[in-house]
C-alpha cells in the first residue's frame, strides 16, 4: 500500500467522524441548557433577572426548533447561548437579590423607627390629655401598623424581599401620618386648657 493511500484512509475516517458529529442533535448541550435554566429559575432569575432569563428560554426554544429542522449546528449554537444566558441570569440574580435584601432591611429599619416614634407621640399625647376621640383612632392605626411591620419582617425572613419592602413602606407612611396628627393634637392640647 502506498503512503498516499495509507494517509487517505485515516483522513477519510476522520472526515466521516466529523460529519457524523455534525449530523447528530446536540442532546448533551440541550440538556445542559435546560439544567442551567432550571437552576436559574430556582435561584429566582425569572423575578430578579427577567430579561436575561427570558432570553435564555427563547434561545433554548430556538435550539429545539433548529433540532426539529435538523439544523444541528444552529441548534448547538443556540443551546450554548441558552446555557450561557441562564448562567448569566443566575449570577445577575444573586447580585440583585443581595441589593433588594439590603433595601428591604433598610426599609424595615425605617418602619421600626416610625413605629417607635408613633408610640412615643402617643404617650406624649396621652400625657398632654389629648381627647380620646383623637387618641382612639391613633391607637388603632399604631396597632394595625405594628402588625403590618411584623408581617413585613416575616416576609423578609422568607426571602420575599419585595413584599417586605412594600408592606414596610406602606406602614411607614401611615405611621408618619399618625405621628404628625398626634404632634398637632399634643401642641393644641395646652391651648385648650387656657
């Protein structure tokens, strides 16, 4: 057998293997993309990194469509893109979740201070002998918002940071309103005695 003929045989075999590799669907890469997307979803990427997460899901859908059309090179490219986007979404989620957690913590602290301020103003108003018709609604608001702040803390503990922020912010607004009312009532109370 001549040297050229011996060389042609392995080259032909290599070409067949390469052709076969390009002729098979990228099942492994598709599964990796699906796993990465599921991992990102579990981390909360559908909430915290929605744009990148949706792009990963779209890329995976496009990859499976390419497999259906037997365009395995395109399917491979899109599967790899889906996996990368899902991994990026998961990283972005971790960063954003930490930022939202910090915001929720600050918002809860502000609500706690607002609750303390409202209670102090209520005590001052009671000492100033503000009429019961003013004190009773203020007590109800403070009790309701105390419960709301507790619920916000529970949401925070469960990782529902957006819910914690929303509840604590709303409670803070209402508590500040009642605090102003009590301050005004306390300031007006001494004038009534004259």
